[in-house]
C-alpha cells in the first residue's frame, strides 16, 4: 500500500479523508463540547515514563490472561457498534484480525452482523456486550444466545441509561441502519438511530433506567458466563460492582461520548484499582493510541486495555489488514517501551516506572518564605 501509515494517528487522518463526514464524525465525536475527549490525550501525554537500564530483556513476553483466557498482548477490541460503517466486512473483519493477532474481541450488541455470524469466523476469544434491559427475559435471552454461540464472557455496559447530547451527530442529522441482533424484536422508530446515542432509539428505550446493583447481582447469579461491567469511573462503583458479582471492571467514560467535563478514564483507574482490592480484574479503555499509553495503564493497575475508534480507522483504510496493522502498532510499541523501561514481562510492570511530577521540582522549587533567620 503506497504511503502506508506508520502509526495510529496517520490511520485516523486517512480515515477522515475516506469516510463520509457524518460517519467520521459519529466515530470521532464526543459529548457536547468534547472537553473530556481532548482531556484524555492531554492526561496520557502528561504521564512520563522512568526508563531503567541493564535489565535482562532478552526474553520479552507480552502475553497475559483475561478472565482466564490467554492473549498474546494486553490489548483487546472494544465493544463499539456498527463496524459496517467503516468497511463492508464490518465485525467479520475485526474478529478475524483479533484472532490473527492473538487477542480478544468484545462484540457490541449494535454490531453490523449478528453475533452468530461473527462467532462463526472467530479464531480467538470472543466476549459479548449488551445492556440491562427492562425486560429481564430479554436480558437472559441475549446472554443465553451469546453463550450458545461460543462467547465466553458477558460484558454489561452501565453508562448508557441516559442519552447523551452529541452535537456532531445532531448537526449531521445522523442516521444508520439498526443491528440485526435485535431484528426479532418489534421496536418503535426501528428505521432510525437516535442521533445522540450509540444504540438505535428503539433499543435505547429497552434499557432499564430503574436498574440498580441488585439487577447486576441477579444477572451474575443466573448466567454461567463471568460478568464484566463497562462504564465504571469511581472507586465506589468499582467496589459495588465487585460486591455484586462482577468478575471484571472496565474503567471507561464511554470514549467521552456520554458525560462531558468528567475525568479521563486513566485518571480514574488507580482509584478503582484500590477500591476493588483484587476482587475483580480491572481493565481500561479510552484514548489508547500508542504502546506507551498501554504501558502507562498497566503500570497504574489495569490488567489489559481496550481500543475502539482505531478499529474503525484501520477498517476504513485497509479492512481486516488495517485492523491487524493498528493492533500491531500497539503491540510493537508496547514491547519497545517495556524494553526501555526494563520490564520484560507484563507482571514486571508496576507504578515505579510512572512519573507525574518533574524531577526538577525538588531542585527548582522556590525557597520557603520568609527565609530562615541567620545568626
């Protein structure tokens, strides 16, 4: 491929050129003023790494486990809906790419292909994402359907009970076909997606706005799949999730698409890790663009990270190969950063490689005032 991109940002630029404006805006946009969207990169860029020399890095191992499943490197595909807007093969290409790279796909219930179609071509771990619906029968129906198709983990998105205001979509009068996963249901306004939501308006109306932690506990007790929750941004919610049956927690602000002027996910990560106290695995999504971002998240306590928008950019530029390339960037850059920091394995990564305050501060800090009197 001529002028092949060499990093994720260059994939994004090519994707912007190739996708229709309304599709690019839907993928790239955030809630209201997109303050949190911008903040996410600013925070990642403000975290500095502390390199360490003369450590044996001759045998690098980037593999880890998530919910007992081995993956080759700690980056998974986030549950982002409608990959068909970026490439005709949609999630079929994404799941093949994830399998080829030795990692997992979390399939959105808003996928362009049915969960069964995606499972039929999967060669690696696949997880299934859905919501807590007002009809608990529907909640169990979709979970059981995913289990029967071969999905091993149930991911429940918690932060979509309120429809966000996404102004790019409103200006573009955005609409898109609904997911075939819900084709068996009779829904009002089935023909249009709500312009402010990641779910079809008919499906959004099915989400239970009265749901509390007892609903999560009920679900965890009625499925054989481990339950992972997505959308936790505070230590309190992390603790409650673990107490009510969650085996995994994705620290996520929904890609800054739901609530603006909240923290970047990576800022909330340490608080959640501390509160969970090892009772559930903790993951992170939001703003992952470089291998150093992955390393920083792992150092702050994440077991693995997930990426969403770069999947669309890879798909729109080069289909399945584009997704593999995007994932490969993160894998290779992570390995390079781990080597420079003297961390040959995932288990060797800890907070000591993270720097937030410049070492110059202790040298250049202003003297106390008033000055100490001298005899």
